[in-house]
C-alpha cells in the first residue's frame, strides 16, 4: 500500500484493523514508506519489534503503548505533503483507543500518543521468574523437612 485513503486510515485508527501488536506489525511491514522519515521509522520498528519476546508482544501494556506510539509516528510521517500530514495528525489525536472501545477510559494524551513509564531496573519477566523460583525452592525445602521427599 503506497498511500492511505481516508477510509483505510479511519479503519485502521478506529480499531477495525488494529487489534494487537501483530496487526500493527503487519500494517507497518506492508506499507511502502513515502519519504526518508517514514523509511527510518519503518526500519526502527522492524528492528525493535524483532527484538521483543513473547511477554512484551502479548502481555506488557507499556510495550503495547510504545508500539502504538511508533505506529502513530509512522502513520503521520508517511504522508505525501504537509496538508495531508495535518489531517492524519488530527485523525490520530481523535481516534478511539482500544480501552475506549472496550468501555474504559482514554489513556492516550490529547495528541493521540501514550505516556510511556520509565523502564524498571529489573524487567517484570525476571521478577516473575524470581518469585516462581523462590516459591519452588521454599516448597521443596518444606517438603524435605516434613519428610515427604
């Protein structure tokens, strides 16, 4: 898809074609960049998306918000002229978020972009693994003390 019609843009931004990160990836991968900025954003997306693990692609809300920010930046940059870019920026800012479509509150800023929290010192998957490991070891110790093992 070299350029977007208004119907295609509205369809994508208003969630009929954009249900998850895989859909965002498919959209960016199948769209031909119209300028150098869009090309750089597409390359950045590809590198970033390919480096994500299962947890980041399917569970982590902050990563999903960052993906939506990268999508919005790409869609805005991939316009043929300034007039079209202004229209696309307005569409991005007014588009429903997934949370709103599900009856929740709007989490995005007035620009349509999402506030990304700082990256934690220890990523959540490592915290979960540490808790599971600790509980497993504690359970084995308890079973050994009770002479079950």
